C-alpha cells in the first residue's frame, strides 16, 4: 500500500467510525474539496504536504489570494495531519499566520505542515506555504486539542 493510500485509508476509517451525538466527521471536509486540495505526501507522524490551486474566486480586490483562503489552506493541511497523528478528531485552539508576500492566481501553492510536539491532549504544528518553485509565501503555527471522544480506532 502506498503512502497516499495509507493516508486515505486512515482518514476514511476516522470519518466512518466517528459518529456520536448526531455528529459525523467528513474527511476530507467540504472546504478541502472546494479548494481542490491534493495530498502530495505524508511522513508518518511527522509531516504532510498538500497542494492547492489559487483560483480567481479566492482573490481580494488586488487580485491576490485573500488572507482567509491562505488561512484555510493552512487549516486544510493542519487538520488532516492532526487526525493522522491523533487517530481521533481534534479542534483548533489557535492559529497564527505570517503573510510574507502576495499570493498570485494561476499557480499552485504547496503547504507543508509539520508536527513539532504532541502531548496527551494537544498537538503543536508549524507550516510553510511556498510556490511550486519554492518561494516562501506565508508561515503558520497552530495548537490543536485532541478530543476525548472514542472513535473505535485502536480502542477497546
């Protein structure tokens, strides 16, 4: 099984197994699909790389990718990585973004998210957004809370 098949399998199992109190986890989330996100690679319990095309409908008045979409791209990398590491749902405590330069349309941006620390109840991650040629566009940090909700994966 390839790395991306492993990622898809784990995310699918989480999605299928978590359904409590009328809540259902949808993986990948609609926002990931709407942004045409693609899983590029995953290093188990360490990092994930996701790509996103920059679309015209994501632009601000100056024709650059709007800051909220940049944040969504980071969130759409942090989320899957947190689920893969925690093996259960997580929720964002905070996310801080540093916008380095404008993000132009008609390109694909690459977001690499990395686990910096994982405790019993929280995960700390960092990420960078770059052009396909490697130019740094933005950076982000986040802390996530691992939810204490049984998922059925690896639990008895």
